[in-house]
C-alpha cells in the first residue's frame, strides 16, 4: 500500500485511458474490525462491475479489468492498517491504492481519466499540515486537516527515541544508555559505567535531534506542508536551529507530547496553523481581484486550461466539490464540457486537469468552498505572465 507523493498525483492526473476507474471510501484507522471497511469496498466493486457492463464490456473483460482491485480484498494486513480514507485506481493496465489521512466521501467514477480531486487536500495550501511530536522517549509524526489528524509511519531512518538513536549512532559497540530524567529536563545517562556530564548529555541530545530532523525534512521536502512542532521547551529550539525546512510554524505546542492523544494534538495545532492558511487564501483572493483588472487573472475555464497547459498559472483557486466533465484539445485549445455529470467513458474532469498541470509546473493550488471563491465560477487562476 502506497502513501501518495506529488509526482504520483501528477502521473495519475496525466493518464488518459478509457475507461479509468476511481474509487474512494472512508476507512477505520488501525482497526482490528475490518468488516466495515471491506463491506464498503465490496459495494464499490459491485457498482463498478455493473457500470463496466453498462459500457458494453463482456463478463470476462470486466473480470480482467477488476482483477487487481478484487485482489485487494484478501490483503488482511492492509485492511488492518488503514488511515481515514482509501483511494483506488485502475484502468485495466495499472493499479494504485493510497491511504489518506482524512475521510473521503464514498464514490465510484468511470471516466476517460482518473478522478483525483479528493487527493488534492494533500497538495493544496488550505488545511493540510504535519505535527512532529518530539521527546527523548518517543518520536511521532502526524498528518492533519482542519477536521482531524492521524498518526503516520515515520520515514525510514528516523530513530523512534533516544535509545534507538544510540544504537543507530554506534552500532558496532551497541551503546547501552540507561536513562532517567534529571531535574533540568535532559535525561541522565550511563555509558559502560561512565556518567555523562551536562555538556556531553546536551551534545548527545543535539545529535539525536539532528538525526530526526535530517530524515523528517527530507520527507517534508517531498511532501510539503506546514509543520507544527510539539515538545518540551528546550527541544524545540534545538530542532529549529538545525532545520532548513522552510515551512515550520513559528509557534509550537509546548510541553511533553507523550500523553497527548490525537484529539489533544489537533486541538492545540489547528489554532496555530489556521491563521497561516487564512492569510494565504486572503492574499491569493486579493491578488486575483487585482490582476483581473490587469488581465492577468481569469475565471474562464478555456483560458485557464490553455494557461495551465503552457505552464503560465502561478495560483489556481478551485471549488473543492465542483466537477466539470468534458474534453480539452491541447492543439487547438478547444474545450467541450457539460456542467452536470453524464455517463461517458471518454470524459475527463477539467478542474482536475487544470490542478494537475498547475502543480506540475510549480504553481500553487487552493481548494476552497464555492462560497469562498472570488467569483461565481468554480475555478479561477492568476497567471505568471
């Protein structure tokens, strides 16, 4: 099972193959009771089977098309290690499944390309963030949205605690570090009968923090989003001093995070990141309104698609629940579309297409409620030139 990257999102969005099947369902996180997840997924597969038959595929063709998706049913380990949502894609030639750190609406879509809008919250600047809960006893990484957060697996190479780091730091001698907590917060330690001085302990913890930071920042640079730090007051400055990650929220969650559950962390983190997101959206909307006058911004879909294809879009604002199905001719710039969804295996979702092209050329995408959009249109763009 994969965790989605930006490159994978762009690859998915650029594939045009008829028919392409996209399925989304909410799942139960790390649950021993997998039946609810399996029932939802089986129902989607039944819907997909019937829709493929309605397109004229013969039973054997339907069976072959859905075979990779059907195989997922027997992977019990995967179903016990879900996040809050699941996305599944197949087109008869390839197959992808992605865990999502937020719930998604249950839906099945057959079209001329994959439908990727439910994945966009991972790569837009409107509500997706991380929390790094940092202590000498435990390192945890969380991924969150406005409504919830969930713990995700640490990137490979991140020590899970100080003792784990000591083993990684000196594997030949198998450093044994027996610890307690000193009054100053740094943990007391003995190495083969040698008591650490305060200076040595501080240097040791700094190396530990640096190791955590190096691996976490590599992950964040590949999956960029704001980062909230949670930890005692002497650890957070250590992390900031060694980090070159550009999007650490200035304020942190101060105090030991070891006894904070996901609800506690979310409730403390969201007030820190929400002003950051609100400021970005307000700035983008003001910029749009300014550039409309200068003819460097528009809400006309055809002009946006032409600009996105040429790499001209700096910022794209879209209504997160909107769908516009149709086709875009990259040679002529002609757009054919309908506002209502119709059963057509040749359609592609045009807002998705604009978003993927924008992200692929280094632009920024904002997913908003329709009521927050700068005009009545479900899409708007600011051009670079």
